[in-house]
């Protein structure tokens, strides 16, 4: 049986979806699969595939890829690649065409976004009709996928994402941790509460800022400092208009001395060590990779009670709050900020849960089992 797969991601963006192929390729290799890639020339996706140890095919655009179908088919045949794996719905046109021209190919598609609009018109019936396996990254997205896609339930499979927990295990000395806090402008003493993620309206930072203002008023005895972790420019994936609105609101609420805009950071595993509480107030996460990263770091997490986040944390491993309710966020943060023992207990339980259920090795094992299943003609 051929154990080779081509990942197709024709995107110029850079988010969780685009990072996914390069994240899993080393583990695919460890589990005995050879990965190939197709990306846009000059894109960060293509560069990340090179960094992961493969030389991808590249095209200038999706249109050019369609014009080079013959070249792609020859490449697939020469390398005996029988599995295609897409990550953007806009790439399915190409992949479905390849399968149409070579019916022995099997097509997998991961819905990273949690589609909500029905896709049952003639075009989508044709394109998704070529999909052998559709992976939903949470039960919440699986339920949406069952309603939205023109596929029988047996072809739609929940497959939770995963991470390598090792980089998130705390390793800084107390001196190093103090130095990191100093570099972030965090004053000595008190509880540090952070929100990692792109600064865009859907990620919920505005509600969190309102909740911090309430924390200051309702829990005056608490000493705390907030940290917003995420790019401050469009080039770093954030909304510059939204960043400006946040800065203005922080100033209006008098929180300027108690909140740091840390900007984009590539050292998130270490940055978690500077935090005591991690908040993920996203309104509608299809999975919540940041949640399990914080859990792997042993942090007490407050997550939005929406999307897939309630599948990741519960009362034993963290706290949930309605994404549009600043008072609920205020009280969840107030409870954790006032109880170091509780934070420790929740963090330890969260770390164990990630190791048991949300590792990259377990995710890829499920993935390659599905690939093998597809090759033997399961439907």
C-alpha cells in the first residue's frame, strides 16, 4: 500500500489552517508516511513546508494550478501518491478535478473553519462528492458539517487537533521568569492574566477589556496585570482598526498602567510561563488550539462557552464564561486570581487532559488510519 500523501494549501494567509500541514509533517514521517505539498510560490505555506523538510510543488495562483493539471497528474503518478488532502474549500475545485481525471485517487478534506452555510448546490455536490473523508476538528464543527455538506454521515469524521505538549512544559527558572515579566512591563507582585491570539473582533478581546475594568472595581483587593499577546498590524494577521479601538478603550477605562500590548510573539510556550491565568474569549472557535496550548503549559484557563471550547475544558480543568458577558468574565477571573491553589489544581488537571486526549501523535495516528481506510475503499 502506498503511504504517500499530498497536502494542498493554495493560500497566501498565515493562520492555524495554513500552519497545519507543516505542523503534522514531522509526525507523519515518524509514523511511516511520506508527505508532499502543493502551495503558492512565495507564500509562507510553501516556506513552512520547506522548513518541515519537503520541497513542495508551487504555482503562481489557483488558476495556474488548474492549467497545470497534467503536470500535477504526472507528478502524482511518478511518486505513487494516492491520497490528496485539502485544507481550503477553494482548493477543492482543483482536487476534485484531479480525482475526476484519476479516479484511483482518494481525497480528504479538513474543515478548519467550521462552515455554517449550506453547500449543496450542483457545484458543491460535484466537488464534495469526490471527497472520501471529511475531517471535522471538533464535535461542534461535525454537527455543522453534517448539516452543511452534501455527504453521507459515514464520510464525516471528527478528528480533534493535537499538539506536541513537550515545548509547553515550564522550564524557566524563577529568575528567568521574573526577567520575562520585566521585559513585558509587568510590575512585581500580583496575578498576570493574558489573552493570546490575533487581535480581531471575533477573538473577544473587547469583552475581556471590559471585564478587566469590572475586575478593578468589583475586586479592589486583587493586584493584577493584563497582557494582550498578538500582532498589532495587518501583516501579523490582526485588524489595525480594532487594535486602535482597543487602545482607545483601554485609555478610556484608565487601564493603561495595568495592561501590556505585547505584540506578536514567536515564543508562546515560554510566554505562558509569565502568565498565571490564560483567557480565550473567542466567540466561535472551531477547535481552540490556543486553549490546549495553555492547558499543556499547566495554566488555569478561562474559555468562551461557545463553539468547541466547552469540549476542551470543564469545571475540573478550567472555567467557562459566555463570550458576550463581561460580568461572567470578571467573576471567573476574580475567582482564579484570588485562589492560587485552585489555579494550580486546574492547571495540573488541564495538563493531564491534553496528554491523554489532545496530542499531535494521537491526531496523526487517527489521520493515517483514515488515510489507510480510504485506500482500501471504505465509504
